[in-house]
């Protein structure tokens, strides 16, 4: 959902307040009194009153008109609401209290929260990946190995699931080394392998070709599922 769609949804329809806005208005720079004022402005606009006066607002709030006027001035000065000129019939101008700046700030805050959560999730995945490698290698990774693993994720843009699949391939082949795993990832990249499913298909195609290759009778009797030596 882009910003324009988000703002339109906030301005239209029934008067429903998103839960994230209720729990996070203080993080947007609103105090309790300003929040209640915003809710009343929003509600009145849903009923067609686009520029509720301080007097009208005081009728539905416990605050005095002077206090409401001061809050409105503060909100405008801080860029949380805006005054807009609208043309009525006969080119007559009227002013409207716009909550669009607040809605845009909500969108920005929500997007930042999503980005921070995604970054946290990626960090947790990286920690899990480092732990898995140390578990399979049976020791702590060296600084160079840590750097190599970080480069696979950050520079080469390999997914953590694909790196895990390459590690599994190395473990099954009894060739547990960063050089071997790096070669697997390189070969997969060269062959447009992007997912674990692609990797499984790629390995299956190789093994199928191996089975179909001519073999002598003694080799055929002892043949097992071949393993792909990625260093060859």
C-alpha cells in the first residue's frame, strides 16, 4: 500500500481508528488532549463538517474554546494538521482543516517500524545462520569465516535458506569447508538457482544424468545415488 492510498483510506469511509494509531499517537508527537481533539475533528469531518470551529469542538469536549484554539495553532505550527482553501460553488473560498499531514506522518512512522522489524528479523536470521555453521563445524568460526558468511548474505545476496542448503550439501558430501560451500553457491548462481527448490531440482537433474551415463557391469552392480563434487 502506497502513501496516497493510505491517506485516502484514512480520509474516507466509516469512522474507524487503526489500532496502531491508538497505541502510538504519543510517538507521533501528540499528547492526550491533542489526540482527543484530532479524533473529534476527524469524526466531525466524516459527518461533513470540514472546518469545525473551536466553539463547535468545545461543545463535544471538556476543553475551553481558548484552549482548543491554542492546540489547533500548535498542531498547525508543528505540521501535524493544515489549513487548506477550498473553492465552493460560485468560486467562493472556504477553509478546511486537513488531517493529511498527520496521516502522512502515520504512514512514514509505520513504514519505518516495518523497516526496523525487517532489519531485526534479518539480524536474527543471521545469528541463527552463524550458530548453524558453528554447530556443523563443531567449533567457533574464525574471523575470516565470519566475514565470508557475511559477504554471502550482504554482498552476494544469497538467501539464508540457500546458504543452509549449500551447507547441507557439503555435510552430506563429507566435504565440510567454506571453499566447498562457496563453490556450491557459485555454481547455483551461475545456473540461476535462486531457491532451495531450485537447488533440489538442479541436484536431481545432475544425479539423473549420472544414472543414465554408460557404466561397466561391476560399477552398475555397486552404483548408489551419486554425489555432486562441486569442486570438479
